[in-house]
C-alpha cells in the first residue's frame, strides 16, 4: 500500500470540514418531530376517511409506510382531519397538499380549576 501523497492529504484537510458542514446544516434545518393537527377538505364519496387521510399523508411523505408510521389519529365526526408526528420539512410538504385547509400544532390544555360548585 502506498503512503498518501501530499496532494491527497491536502484535499482531505480542505474537504473534510466542508463535508461535515453540509451534513450538519442538513440535520439542523430539520428539527425533531412534533405532533400536528391537520384539517382537510370533506372526504369524497366512495372513499373512507382513513383512506383519504392516508392518501394525503402518503403524497406528502413519499411512502405509505412512512404515512402509517406518522399518523396518530383520524378525526371524522366534528372535523375532518388527522393528527400526525412529523418533522418540519415533512410538515411543509403536508401544507402544500391541495386538500389541506389548516395545520395547527397539537397542544394539551388543562383546567385552571376543578371546583364547579361555585359557578353561579
């Protein structure tokens, strides 16, 4: 095996930090996954709510397996939509789907008081 030449060592020294910066910037732009509520158009006739929601998520994420993994719950009685755990870049892709009306981050709300006897 030949020892490395000065040129190859110089290239390695110059290119290694650049490669690291590219990988770090790609990871930095896509943060950790979070749960979002996705409100969509009414489900078309002949399609189940689950199929419709899964189709939207599959189109945004690129595969049905990823969509099934991301989906948490389907809403169909009061509102039409679903909740899903997605990264910021996946969220951008979901927002671009024509069937999506609104996307909100999921939040847990707590009552400030549980004493309802004092309500007049």
